[in-house]
C-alpha cells in the first residue's frame, strides 16, 4: 500500500502513521523525522535544514526531494510506504509522481486528516517540540494554507478524507475503515 498522509501541522499524522505502519506492514517515512534525525547527528543535510525548520519555513524542495527519493529506494519501502510530510507543495507532488513513475508504481490513496485550526494550535503547544512556539506555529499554518492545502484538489481523484478530531483509537478506526473500501 502506497499512501500519502496529508493534513495541517499538529493534525496527528505522525501518531496515526505509527499505528497504520504496524497494521499495514509498510514503513512510516516522515520528512520531519528524517530532518530531525539529521539535525541530531549534525549531518550537512541537517545543518542546511535546521534554519528553515526553526523558522517554520519549508526546507528547499531540491534538498527535501533528494532525501525522500533515497529513502524510498531502500528495501523496506519496495512494497509500500506511508509518506508523512511529503509532498507539501504541488511542485513536490509532481516530483513524487516522477519518482513513482520511474519505479512503475502509483499511489493507492492520499489520506487527508481534517482538524480545525484552533485544535491543531492547542495540540502543538501541548507537545512542545523545539519548533512549536506560537510564532513558528503561525508561520507553519500559513505555509499549510498557501502551499499544502492546494494538494487536496491536486489529489482529488485519490483523496480519502478523515475527520481527525477525537481519540487516537477512534481516528485510527475511521482510517482503517476508509482504507478497506
Ligand atoms: P508538522 O507536521 O508539525 O509541521 P513535521 O515534522 O512534518 O511537522 O515538519 C517539521 C518541519 O520540517 C516543517 O515545518 C518544515 O520546515 C520541514 N519539512 C518537513 N517536510 C518538508 C517538506 N516536504 N518540504 C519542505 N520542508 C519540510
């Protein structure tokens, strides 16, 4: 199963992805996690990404896409993946389409986690990650509205909308039910 997870920052994509990954037997590939691992290890990629992430801005697409392409080429992603945090722009979606075409694959669906903005702000302030201060959160929500939300139309043919307010278990159950259709 090849899925993209879409939704505003703080929508709970990472939490849902961890559960889905186990149930579906495909790896959870999070660009945010990959960047944070690189920052933690002090790699050149991490050094480049850090200033953008701390400011709540998007890391340049060429850097991000190269990182995703090499991750998707790893053996565990051959039969499927849950892509979390990529694509985040229409340009990135087109790059992903090119990567999939090269390997002769298609996306099975794009799961859209729908959450009200005041709820995501609350969740992000509660989790307290380094880039979760009020100013950065505002920037990221703006980036989501302007750059990422257009993907909902871009993927209209394969979108799977999920109401993502409620308990973790409820949202997982809704997602599993929607994927079975
Ligand atoms: P959230 O979903 O809360 O925004 P992520 O962990 O997905 O958190 O992303 C954290 C940061 O990593 C983003 O604000 C952005 O700076 C960077 N990032 C993640 N994915 C991408 C991407 N596809 N393109 C550019 N930057 C990205």
